[in-house]
C-alpha cells in the first residue's frame, strides 16, 4: 500500500517584489540596493527622513522613475522593462501606461482637474483609460465618493473643497481604476493638521478592507496602528524592517531611534 500523498501548502508569491533597486539622479545615488516584498492585502509603511529615498522608491514601483539597476515586479510583471533575448529593454510609453492602470497612486498634492466636479474627476479615467461605459463609471464613482464620505460634495469643484476633501476625491479617483495596489506618497503632508484625521480614516478603512497599500508617511501613529510591516529608510537603503512593534516600539538601530525621537518631538 502506497503512502498517502503529502499536501505541501503553496506559498503565495509577493504581489510586489523589489530586488536590489538602484536609482541615481546625475551623480547623486538616491537608492542603493533596496529590497522589499509586499503580499496581497498587506499595508507597508515607509518611514524615514526627507531625502532618504522613500518617494523615489515609490515612484519607481509605478515606473514614474526609471530604475538604474535591480528589478521590480508587481503581480509577476516586470515594471518598466521586459526581457528579450537575455537583455532588458525599456517598455514603450503605451505599455507603461497599461502597467500603471493596475497601480493607483495618491500624491502629496491632489492633482485634481480644477474645471471638473468631484464626480467628473472620478469618472474620467475609467471611461477614457479602461473603456468603462460612462453610466457605469458614474454609478461606481458615486459609490466611491460615498465611501470616502463625500456623498454630499459630488457636484463641487476642487476650489469649493477643503484640502482633506480634495485628497479624499483623489483617493476615490485612484480606486475607480480598480487597482491591484495603492501607493500613497505622504498623502497628509500638504494638509492643515485638523484635516489629517479625515484622510487617515479613509486609509484605515481601505486597510481594513484588505487593500494592498504602500504608504510613505511621517504619521508614526498611523503606521503603528495600521501597518503589517514598517520599513525605515535612510540614505537610500533599508536600515531596518519588521512589525510596528519591532521598528517603532523597539528599534534596533540608532538612526531609527533618532528619527522617531525627532518625529515624536514634532521636529
């Protein structure tokens, strides 16, 4: 009698895998060999001082910046590049645009179209980029604006909205493309302090719903509460990574401790 077959559990590949990523601007090396794995449903917060490479790394994931070395894959696809005949080639602008459709990004500044209402801002990309019927896109946009707490502001123009409301429209606009991954580049840094909480509340809800998120932020308390993984960067490298309890609660490196001390003191 043969032995029963042993079922080996399948290990799910990371949704995002960055390996040895390098990026320079002129003679300045901004990223010096960054590695990161992010699994579906995870929230990863990138902490670090200004100039540490966090935003550049985020922009590389979305191919808004071209990397000079290493590899970045999202859902198995090599970002910004393809291998042909054993050599790497840059993707055409058209193919880059197709890759970016699956990666939502929310910037420090809201970048809304000023001549369009909140509803029109959310509707436009699904119609033009994904070919969604306008009626369907409008229905989905209304649901998304309600989700971010703006059901009563759908016909307002950006100039008629507070900074926090504009950023929530920007989040709804990114979600309208049904991305596999959401990137947030310091989404509260341009907001007055009293408006920060309303944006973080929306992000907490997205995290609770299982949205895969990589967030560049100085909001240490948000990272402590929401992140599955915290990554501290400085000088273009990952200094340490781990759970919020490890990196924020008991940092091992002096650079991490010094940064957290400055942030907690408000400077």
